[in-house]
C-alpha cells in the first residue's frame, strides 16, 4: 500500500511541477496571446506569421515560443527555412484543460479580437496551407 501511495504522490508532484512551469510560461502577455491564438484556432503557425499577428519583433516571438516549447505547451517543426508551431500533446487531459482555459479568455477583449483579425488576414497569404511570404510588417523585420 505504501508503494502505491508514493507512486500517486510522485505523479501528483510531477503534475504540480509541470503546471507551475506552464503557468510561469503563461505569465507573459505575448506568450499567453500566442498560446490562445493557437488553441482558439487549432492552428499551426510559422514564426513570421506570429510576428505579423502580434506586432512584435521576431526575437520576442522566437524567445516566447522557445519558453512555451520548454514548458511542453507547443511543438516546433522546422520545414525548410520556416519553423511551424502547434499545440503540444492535446491527448493529455491536464494540457487539454489548460488549452480550454486559455481559449475561454474573453473573446470580447480588444487585444484578442485584433489578434484574431490579423490572424485571418495573415493566414489568407498562405499557399497550399504553408507560409511563403515571410514577415510582412516592414518595421518588424530585423536587420
């Protein structure tokens, strides 16, 4: 009986540890906006698409995505010169619940409405479902 209790305790501690890391990753507005956009749209997005949607520099987006990936919330996949990010392990009930929570953030919030509008416009630039144009917001292109 003692063994099953310690296994349960370890599993609980692992979930608590992961949740702590996940909530720390979401404590930044840019990271929260990124995750909300992915979760609300069930989308896969290229780094340059995030730059145009969120109107922040590539460095900021790349760093935010790296922290979300370290927390186990998103997965990155390199495809040629592009890196696409999508939601991580959606089969896990804890992670799925967190995505649901993030998605439920008021859609009436002006920031999220603007993100969604930009998302729709930016995704319309794709060909065959893939990004082909790079960063479109000229003042956000790193030189």
